[in-house]
């Protein structure tokens, strides 16, 4: 028997985070910066806005770019100010082996694009918001819900809010962590290298210079760079610093020596590292390559980058959430986010923040993306208890 997908109206009225997850997954919100088929976040944000307004929240909607809305909703006054954050955009659906927008339930999981990253996390936030709005007894301070666009690309939503003065005493981003508490995350930095060559007929090597071969000399130095970087810095919760070649483009046709090759490297960085350290490491790679090939011509520059971040493992935010987990029969687990997450922007802005939510990052963005229903339910109970519990811990 086919079970009908809950409508947004029915899901919002029920307050059931599982029904909300299904209703949100059924609304396409592929980031248009990542896929030409992407329709953006407007429709799903509008549903979230309608839900929050119906529960008594004061809601502000901001379009950083046309058709790319984010919202901030507020309930209550005073302190502590508790911020719950999630993003509405998803990656594209190319190559998926399931219907991306048919959030059916199979073997205790909800399937569909965004089910794991992160419409289930959004549903948890919204279910908690509804519970404390409709039964606010014992809820201290102010609850702020920030639902943002474009996390999967340039983070225009959260950047707009933080640049506009959004602040809080504590924050949780409900990215998929498998119910682990993640107070630290790696960052990343892209480095663009332009290797110069000289075009010539393939039969006249004395006239040409192979730009792709020059890029290869730099690539040959990646292992030593990585070893040096890992020896310099480590972190108890995060994998070590890493670097890889993301893209390489060069040449026009096999019989011609390529006069240009573009190489983009991506480094994954640890707290305490910045773009400057990555640039210094790349400079060392280029210098070693030039010792083997003194005529190597290359220019390099920093590209897109995002900061690593952390709060202390014994921070009050970690302690209070750990207490809520225990009270729900869950043993707290402390882990690091291998990926970059928007909590890093919050930490950089002075807001203590960590990630905690349903689903595994290993199922995010996959061809058969799915999230366990049990984790949605547990995360909702834990976060409601935590929001109501104030600063204890």
C-alpha cells in the first residue's frame, strides 16, 4: 500500500518531524549555482515561513539574491539567546538511483534528495520551534531560528545575517552528525596555479614547452607537502590536514605542445591554519619543482576558502547538550566535522556553535540519500530538552 506524502499544511499542523521531513524533501530546492536545473530555495523557504508565523514567531525574510530567500524567526525575549540554524538548498540530482523528490519510507529511513543534508535537520528545528511556541512553559530567553539559502555554494544567506548583526549566546546547526556533538570542523582553501608553456608542433620539441608536464612537476610535490603539513599540526577530533588536485585543464590537441595548464588544488585545513599557511606550503612545492626545472613558469593565487573552527570540548554548550542527550538515554559522542559547515562562520563571529543532527554525512549528496527516522525523533527530543533547559550543564 502506498502511503501518501504529508502535505505542508498537514505536516506543519501535526508538528511531526518525520512528516515535516517528507514534506520538505518533496519540494525541490536544488541550488541554482550548482545545477542549471536548480530551482532555488524560494518555495521551501515560503513553507517554513508560513509554519513559523502560524506558531507565533516574528519572521523576517531577506532575499540576498533574487529568488534566493533566507529567514530569521524570533520567539521570546531576554537571555539566553538560543540560535538554531539549517539550510534549505541541496545539491543536484544527477545520477540519483531513487526519485529525488519522492520521500518514501523504506526500512526505517526517509529517502530523497536533501533527506539527510539537511531537510531532516530543518524539520527537527521546526518541530522544536513549534513545541516551545505552543507550550512555552519553562522556556528561558529567546529562541532564534535562522533558515538560510546557499550553504552548498557561497553561504550568502548566513553571511548576510551575520554581517547584519545576527548574534546569539549559543547555537546549534543541525547538519547530519549521526547524533554526535561536533564542536570542531575542518576548513578548506582552493589554490589556483597557472603554468605557462610554449606552443609548438609536436614534432618540434626544441621549440615547445609542455605546460602540462610543468604542472605534473608540481603535482609530484604533493606528497611531501602533505607530510610536512601533517607534522606541523594535528587535532584530537579531526582528520589530519590533506591536499589534493581538484581539477587540471590544459592543451588543445595531441599534436601540439600545450602553452597553458590550469591546476586547482584543494587543501582541507585544521583550526589554527589559514590560507596564508596553505599558500606558504604551495610556494614550497613550486620552489622544489623549480629546482628540478629552473625554467618552470607558474603563477598562483588563493581562491575560494572557508575557515576551520572549534569551541572547547568542555564548553558550556557541549556540556549542556551532553546532559540533554543523557537524559534522553543517549551516550554523548564527541566528534569532528570533516566537512566545512556554517557553524564556522558563527564561531568566527563570536557565537559559540556546534553541529548536531540526524543522518550521516556519508549518505549526504549520494545517489540514494536517506536519513534514519529514529535519529530524527531522538534529535527532536534532545534539542527540545536543551532549548528548554537554558544554560544548565
